[in-house]
C-alpha cells in the first residue's frame, strides 16, 4: 500500500486550507497532463468532475456555458490554469516506514568507488537499500 510522506501531506493540507472547495479528482488543476513520448506529443484532458460540469476547479463556482477559458479570468476570480495544484512529491521516492518522512539518497564509498546505494531518513536515521 502506498503511503504519502509527511512533507507531501503538509503541502496538500496547505492547498486544502487555501482552496477548501477544490475539485478532488484533479486537485484543482482543471485537468490532467500526459507527458507524451518520442512518438506522441504531450496531451491534456479536461477534468470531467469540474471543468466538464462547468465548475471552477478551485472553488466549485458555476461557469457560464459560453465562457472563454483561454483568455478570461473565471467569474469567481480564479484563472483557469493558475495556480498550479501541488502534485505528490513522494511518488517514486522511498518513504521511511518508521516516521513517514522522505528518505535521502546516500552512497557508500568503499575501495575507491561507490559500492552500495542507500536511502537514509534524515529524521530517524532508518536506512534501506
């Protein structure tokens, strides 16, 4: 089971406090960016839960059907693509199982070369390789 780090949860709490009615599906971003590959360009899909229902991604206010998302600030005062919603900062990084802080990468130097990759928790000192 994936567990978020304390640092990631703190960023999300700040966002939730600033925008308590933001869309929970897209986290207030209004959609999803897909990075693309060598063969395919990046792609963007609008969120079906907020923008698809003509609701502001940040506050949930109604958006008129004829609204121009490219040039105008939304009626509630938010710009459609700003601010950027926080994304998970711990995805793909090890999280300490003892205290849930992000672990830092450390390398063990032995015999004139790097021998072993180690992740060490800066909070409790727990190590994993």
